[in-house]
C-alpha cells in the first residue's frame, strides 16, 4: 500500500510518497480508536487524521503524476 504526504499550505515543499505502508495491528497501537500506519521503507509512523499522509487506492497509485506535482519518494532508514 502507498501513501502520500501533501503540504497544501506550504508552497514549494514536494509531495512525499511512502512506498511500503502497513497498518499497525491493534495490539501494537498506542491509540486504540484510530488506525495507525507505518512506512516500512522509511520508518515514519502516523495516526490517521485529516493532516496525516493519505492512503492511496490502486487507480491513483498507477497515475501519481496526474494528481500531484513535485513528487519525491521517502528515504530508507529515516
């Protein structure tokens, strides 16, 4: 699964694509009421919210350049 992190309010900051995202199982989560995710590639973790990275469906994954400008991919070992 992939996710994008978009900074709409900050012009010039690239859209970050997290390439290997997994949902953290409920027994490992710190907050039980919200879904938590982590990128296995860079190690970033986040709780699902309006400002968190957006999980992409397959149709968007295949055509990222049509939806987002200035794309970079997350860096391994963050």
